[in-house]
C-alpha cells in the first residue's frame, strides 16, 4: 500500500482544496492529512475561521481523505513520515523547495495550486462585502 501525506490549515474549505486532495489521493492508496491545530496557527500568526475540530470534521467527510492527524509544529513532518510509514509527501507548489530535505525519507511532490481560488482571496472578497 502506497501512503501519501499532506499538510495544511484547510480553512474556508473550497474547491481548490478538494482538487488538491483528489490529486494527492491519486498518487497512492491512503491519504493522511496533517491539519494545523489552532495552537500551531497561532504560532504561524494565522487565524482560522473554523476551529480545529470543525475543520477536522469537514476533512474527514471528504472521500479522498483516509486519516486526519493534528499538525502541532513545523518539525513534526519528518517524524510523521517515519511513524506513519509515508511514501509520498505532497504540498502545493507555492511551497516548492521548502521541504526538499524530506526526500531523504520519501518522495516529495509539489502539486500545482488551483488558479483563481484561495482562502486568502475568499477572505479578501468577503471583507469587501458590506
């Protein structure tokens, strides 16, 4: 069985997220999503609209996602790859080159993001609505 892992906040879930998860799942038999906890988002200076528990529930409802685990810090990626026997690490291409050191433990793939959609663009558009 080929195992894939990806990481993210997955806030304001949108079709770009779904397409990324679909393409990640197509790379293997099992997809684990490491979901940023609220505490880790605080460390990153991000604020998610939905709590960790609600974002986790939404991800678990997506047919491409097999397992959701908490992401608590930047350093855990290497440990997750080893502990979960991961074959492929997947991230969006806006992270290209940032996780290349993980290729010593598994294949690293950067997938193209869906054009014209992002959580940031949704938040920006919503803030302009009065």
